[in-house]
C-alpha cells in the first residue's frame, strides 16, 4: 500500500531539538521559563500584537478572554456557527448564552449582514462576538470590527487556524480586543498542543496571566482572593514553538502552493468550488477545502481513504449540533450547504506536486 497522506501532519524545522535540548540543559522542565519568553517574543514580533500570553490551548485563550471581559451567567455571546467546538465551549464554561451566526458565500466566514440582524434580534445587548477565521482564511474583519465598535460589542478573534493570515496588511488576530492562536498538532505550526492570547491591552493580558496561573496573589505563600486555572504553557513545549516560528513564512508559502496545485489540476471540473479568499486579504491556506455541486463528498472521502489518503468533511455548524438544539441562531443556509457539500483535502507542507496529483486522480475517478 502507498504511504499515507495525512490531512495536516506536523512538519518540524530541524531546530526544535536544539531548543528543547537548551531547555533541558537549563533544567527548566516546568511551566514557564526562558523558552516561553522567547516564544512569546517571536509571536509579538511577527504579529505586531503588543502583548501576548502563551497558554495550553487556543480554547484556554478564548476562555480567559471571556473571563477578563467579565462575561458571565446569562450574557449573550455572538459567535460564528461554522467553526470548531473549541471556540464555543468557553461560552459554556462562563455559563453565558451563545448566539450563532451563519456564513456568507463570499468568504465562508461569518456574514456581516447577518451580524447586524443578530444584534437587532438579540433578546438583550450582546456582550461579545467570537469570530472564527475559518481554515486560515480571513473573515471580512474590517467591516465586522466596525459593526462591533459601533454597537459596543467586544470582538474576540478565533485565529486558531489563521496564524500568518493578513487582512489589509494587518495580521488576523490583531483587530479585536483579543486574538487567539492555536499550536495543536494539526495546525500550520505546532508545539504538539498550545495556544497564544494576544491583545493591545496590557491590563487585560496581565489579568489573563493572573487567571492562567491559578490566580495566585503576590505573596510568599499561596494566597488566593480569586480562582483561576492551570492554563500556562510549559518551557519544553515553548522550545518547540521557537523553532517552528522560524519557518512560519515558509510553511505559509508551502500551504498556498499546495492549494494552487489543487486549483490548477482541477480547474476544468465545473462542479468544484474552492474556498474563496477575500480580495483585500491573504490567507495561510491551512487546509485546502472545496465543495462539490452534484457529487456526494462522502463518496470522495471513502475513495480517498481506500487509497490511504486522509480527508475530512467541513465543520458541522454549531446551530445544527445536538448540544445546541434550540440555541439562539440566525441562518441563511450557507454553512449547512458547505457542510453537506464540502471536503478538506490533504494540505501538509511536505506535499509535492506528485502527492497532489495522486489525490486529484482519485477525485477525477469518482467524479467521472
């Protein structure tokens, strides 16, 4: 059997082991340490976010954002419906109420027109919006940020999949009051697990840092006037991140090249539509995704799997999940259509043209 093509496997730079060895030699085998500081600085330098906080996951980052902003029981939090549960679960952690908003066909991300309608239809003023930049492609963040500002709604960017994506020359994750990045094992960069919270507001990041280390007060003993979480990143994990950040631009170029190869090889197939990219943006193309007009994507997925090639359906919208049956939502059918017709293709940064051709050959056989 041919070697397996994974959807989005890790790709080390070759420097990670050097930095991990440095961490071992320093004996910082614990949460925090010099590598955490270096990793945070590399994110600060790259994104131009003034203040950053390395954490255990992007979900932890979003949770801390909500906690710092005072989101609590009964508060309404608007959110992208077409997303992963990790960006929504923190709303439940805070006992708040999610209000899901559908996508537009122009970006596959949250529809700004529906955002306006959701704000008007909400039973009370929403406190925040968690906006997902889907599959590494920017939402219409300029317009969305303006809407949130006009209505006094905190904007939190779920940029877990979009590190390095740019909208009008500015990094995704840096438009809102908070942004969150992920370094999970399948992301464009990985530390095996981990996340980063970024903000222009130092006071907010300092408060998030306090909560992320069990809310320990400044005392020689363990003194607590509030409760927190064990959310900080370890020094060893951060050492991997230091090595990964050195090749981020190379990884983005490789992902975009894979996408371009798919688009070239399948350009003559009329029923295929690839995920669009807004004209004033540049995504990182974390995953190459497409929809089929007539063919059931399950047929394609099973045919690929039979040839040892991993693929995956697009996200099932949150407003269609059993967990959120009856939840507040505003829909136009776009995300449901994308879920029913879409597929994520292998997009790893080690893929070559031959790998892409191998995938496309199977697609053509099924579509024929």
